[in-house]
């Protein structure tokens, strides 16, 4: 999931440095996102976003990533029901 999210960010023009990305992963490992999507968004915004334009890129990329995950989950459910 996280590699896909990174690729969506870069595809959308968001310049994510390796240091910022690793800091986000470290924050996730520490549980700073409270095991929730909202927490993931807040943590991502705090660590990655430096301008209002970047916030728009983050929102777009997160939306695209979640749609992709929903499609994969739906397909998996159809196969196993």
C-alpha cells in the first residue's frame, strides 16, 4: 500500500524526499497514526506537506490510493464469497 501511495504522490507532481518518506514510515511504526486513516492523513500532512499546493497533491493522491485499495478489496471479497 505504501509504495503505491508514494508512486501516486510522485505521479501527481508531489516531490517526496527519501528522508521525508522514511520519517513517515518511522512515525507509522511508532503508532503515531493511532491505527486510523484519519491519523495516517494527519501524520502524512504534518511530515510531508510544506505548501498549500502540496496539500492538494496529498489529498488527490490519498483519494486515488484509497480508491485503488477499495477496488482490490472488493475483488477479493467477490472471489471469496
